[in-house]
C-alpha cells in the first residue's frame, strides 16, 4: 500500500472492493485496493487492460452503477470527509468541484452539439455560482491556461472543430474549472501521438506545480508514468501487487509482474543484446479469484512459497512494498549492472 510520508493525504482509500453481478457470476474487478494521494503529487496506476485501474477510479468517483455494480470499502476519504456512503446529490456536488476526471476519449465525453464555451461555463455556473459574464471570462482564462490559441475566439466552436490534442486540453480545462483538489486522468494520452503526449504531460506537470492539484494518472504506458509520476501502484487482477516511488520501483522491481512489464517495455538504451521479453499467458478470470498469487501461472520467478500460501505484503524499502514471496534482487541487479 502507498502511504503518506509525514503529509496529510488529500485522498485516502482503504480496502476498496468492486464487484459486478453478471449472468456468469460475480466479477471481482477490484480486490482490496488501498493507497494515499498526497497534495500536489502524481500517483500512477499501471497494469494491463482489465487489471482494475479504471474501475478503481470510477469507484472513487461514485460512477459505478448499482446494480450490477457493488462498491465496498473500509473508507474513502477526500480532504478528511468520508465520501463512501454519501448520496447521489452530495456526490454530484463533489464531482467536478473537489474531484474531477479526464477520460481517454474526449469525443465520447464532450457533447458534440454544444459549443466548448457552453460546456465550460455550465460547470462554472453550477458549482461556483458564477454569472454568465464571469463564467465566460473564467472559461477564456482556462482555455488560455491549457494552451488553446486564441481562446476567446474558440468559445463558440464545437468539439469536432478541434484536433485530438486540443480536445484533450479542453477536457483538462473543464476538469480543472472549479479548482479540484484531485484530478484523475484515465489513459488521457493513449490516443495521441508522442509529440502531443509530451505536451499534455508537460501541461499536467505545470498545473500540479502552479495549482497544487493532486493527480491519479492511470496508464498502461510505463514510459509516460516514468515521466510524470512521483509514485506508482502496479495493479494485476484487481489488486495492487507493488507500489512505491517511481525511481525505486523502476530500478528495483520486486514483483514478477512489475519485472515483466519493465522487460516488455522498449527503452532508449536498448541494444541488440537486450530483447523485449513478453509476458506469457493471459490474466486470470475475475469470476473466480484464486487464493494464491494471481500472477503465479505466468511468473518466471516463482518460488516454493508461491505455490503454498497467498503472498503477504512486505516492505522492500521506505514506502516501497510488494506482494511477492520471491527475492528478485539478482534479476534487477543484473539488469541495472
């Protein structure tokens, strides 16, 4: 579990479980996730598709529809307020004002028949009670802050009149319009080319520095995570299997799945002797959670204890921990010289 280091977390999640009741049975999408998010910091959540990253975010945002979804936790605390049991009216007041989310595909999130200005000013009037003129001025300021050229002239444009990168900037502007304490970015750069990705990452970095916004950055791209995040949680089959500061985790991976992710990621210093190592096999079914390590059938570093009992959480270093029995020290030492 990622813990705070002397700072009071702006968001604290304890033992989060999310299940979906289906015709085939109960899908255990998230199983026992816990973490702290510190003010002004960026937490990365990484893993393969289906690992539970996005469902974790939707659960925190109270956007999981029930039924079929069911969300339980010991606590989900936002700025000291337990938001786990709040009703939908209260949740709507919090979403967009204190915690906001940027989704992967802005064309599915932006209303195609409303102008960008209308979509920006609606949130400002709803949450901040601004007048039409004040909301319009604030919308121009936001578009300018996220790098939209000629912001005043673009208020009357529709989403289809913007490029993919510009639409994502608009989504970030909308998410930040009411100065939320927490911003969740769910695969926010996945559909963009690398140049636009770099611009969005730089934008988010500057916003966290200027506004002190805490960010959860959800991604399957370890390169992006390394460039923007302060700490990272690795998810597999709905569980956090390793977490810690980015530098520690990248230079001292201590779970077989983390090692597999790093081994299958291209690097700038790759040479002919280092070949990418794919992770063999497929993730387990979430309909029937296994009592042992869910990564065991795919792990190249399993030891005897892995086949006998569930892995306990253990500390690797300060605020760096893993849910793995194997000692992977020889492997990361060999990799990093």
